[in-house]
C-alpha cells in the first residue's frame, strides 16, 4: 500500500527523518533546511490523525568518549524546539528512545500530537544494525515510514532492520528523491550535463566513472578536478596522490572528451584562502599554493555548456564559496543552472545545499537532495540498504 492510501487515523507512526543539522559550538542550529524538508510529511500525518513519533540521529556520538559531554553536545532537544517553532505546535521530547517510559508517554498521546525521541545513535545498536534495537523501536509504533533518503546508504537499525520488525511505507519525499535520481540514470532529457565539485573524492570518483557512460558533458572542479589535473600532469606541483585515489583514477579514462577540467584557477599560499590571491593556469600553481576556485575562463566555458543542457546534475561547490574572494565560481555555476532552460535541474549534498541557500537559488531547481553520501552511492550504482529494506531496489 502507498503512503497516500494508508489509513493513519489513530495509528502510532514511527517517522524516520534526517534531522542531522549543522550546529555551532553552543548547540545553535546553523541551517534548518533538513527540518523544513520534513514538514510536509509531518503536516500530512497530523491532518490524517496519526500519532507521530519522530526518529533521527545527530552527529557521531560514539566518537565522543565522555558520556555527559556526548549527551550535551548531540541531544535532539534543540531540534525539537526548532520543529515546534516551524510547526507552530508543541513537539514533545523524550530523553530516551526506547523502553517502558517511552511507551507510557506514547500511550497518553492523542491523534495529531508529535513526539521526538532522543538521538538514536546514543544507543550502539543503531549503528550496529541491531535487530534487537529495531524491535525495541518497533514496540513504540504500529507502522514505520522512512522519510530519510540521506541515510539509506547506512546499514543502521532504524534504516535497514526496522522495516523487518514493523509494517513499513515509503515516505513521499524519499519516493520523490528516488524517482528524480532514477530519472538521471535511466532516461534523462539530453544533453545531460554533470558538474562534480567539492571534496569527498572517493565517492565523487565513483560517480565520475559511472557518468562517463551516461553523461554528455562532465564538468569537474574542486578536489576531484585537482586529482585528475595532477594525474594528467597538468598540476605538477600537487602533492602525491593517495594510493586509493590513484587506483580509482586508473579505472577512469582521463582522456575521455566528455571530461572538462579547469583552464584557469584562483590560488593562494595561505590556509583557507587567506593572503595573496593569484589567477593562473593549473600548471602555474606553485608548490606552496593551493587551488580555491575556478577562474573566469573556466566559468565562461562551463556556463556555455550548461546553457545547452536539458538535464543538469550538480554535486559539490566549485570553490571555497564560504570565503567571499572564492565564492564567484560557485555563484556563477549555480546562477547558470538556475537561469538555464533545462527541463530537469538537480543538485545535492550538504555544501551544495548551503551554497544554493546562501545565493537564494533553491527555488530555481527541480529537486535538491539533502543526502550527499546516499545520493552519490545511488548514482554510482551501489546498493543502498535502506532502499532494499523498503523494496525499492
């Protein structure tokens, strides 16, 4: 049965969202985009008379050894407070995510009320994909809805095991994301232009390899471009490449005419782009300099190609956009996509979303994926445990 056809009246719904938002050192939310993406589904369930129990993780608690510090830094309590503001309705909060006390709290809830459980990753069973932990969660509800595509590449209890312990449904936002990304891989309107920037080169190189068969143009920037430039001898001063990256590059036909690399770049010898900034060709970058943005000639070439596209997919900023001096390339590429006549305009990943929100261009895209890692894994052709558990793969 589909999400829209299910009768939620009076049902206790475990809604797995991704409320893993960036926080500052004081625990203040820096960007609530992921919270806003969860709102339509929560509104739908509330109107349908469901009792809504929100599940999510936040950060990587197991990396913080001090238990008190871990709970203080990564509690979901401020997330619940922000959700209350966005929903204009009180969101209840439970300091625990399982057990008798939580069940008693849920039993007192009325249809339309919302409860947020504490960070799932406070329990080791979450990341261990423990069926026991999944069963403990399942006792809290009648039906499970996965609305967190961004964690579907994780074999975690609330993603992969919970659908085995409870009737499950595909959330509408997850289904939309699955369909948009599938369209890129199957029958995208052509030409298909793919822009890959940012960091996380391991996952990006896998996507580059896949899109060499699928895309019409592959525009590279950021660390992925830097690696290819170095491998082709076009950035001779680049440090030695990691062995894993070199092995992956050997599987990619670097001479493929679909691949476009930066012709000019902005460089600086200071960390984080401080100090004197030079515009040069990649080969002109000195050993003490790093690349922080693409230059005007590269921008012009990339803009022209984007202008021809009928489908555009963009993952990763093309420069250090957080610093004004190196924001021009990312702004120009984002604006070129926004202004293009392409039928399908997709973007994804945390930094890409942050850039689009900074430049106020999110409304000019067909769809924006909140899930960087999951999105890249899906596009690289990897199996996602969360989607397999829902029967989508």
